[in-house]
C-alpha cells in the first residue's frame, strides 16, 4: 500500500457513514477508481451490502439537485448533496446585504435554515 492509498484508507475510516455513501453514489463520477474500491470495502466492513448502497443511491437521486451537466450539486455550506435551491443575500460580515445570490442546501442545512429563520421574507425572489 503506497502513501496515497494509506491516506485514503485513514480518511475513509475516520469519515461518517453517510458521507461515504454519498461519495460512492451521488458523487461517484468525481471519485478515483481506487478511492471507490477503498470506500466500498470500508462500507462493507461497516455492514453495508450492495443492496443497501443502491437503496441510498435511489433515495438520494429522488431528492438531490443536478446541474446542467447532470452532475449532483453540493450544499453551499457543506459537501453533502443539495436538495433545495434558493435565493439569499450575500452579506458583508454576515449582516449587511450586498447582492442576491443563488444558494443550495442539503437536508441538514435546509432544516437548520428553516428553524433559524422560519418567517424570513427579505424580498429576495
Ligand atoms: Zn449542508
């Protein structure tokens, strides 16, 4: 095992299961074949069968947003697959609105945003 493979194995073992499932399904086209093999081996070690991985892929494909080239888009706030797209203000220091921008959120950040700003209506459409 070379240094690159050892690094991939260590990072894979330290990653959470949902992230690994997303990498070998939604973001599979972005991955090197060797990395896919290592992640699939780790998922197998954690008890995930091919059927479970396929079920995750099917679930994600029903909800995630894809770009013009057909590839899955990532959340603006993290590396998870985006499920909603919205408009929001780009803010200086997180406060002063400068210009509207397109943002995308994963399931987690969509829920957090809705919970923190349930009545948000700042006129961006
Ligand atoms: Zn996110």
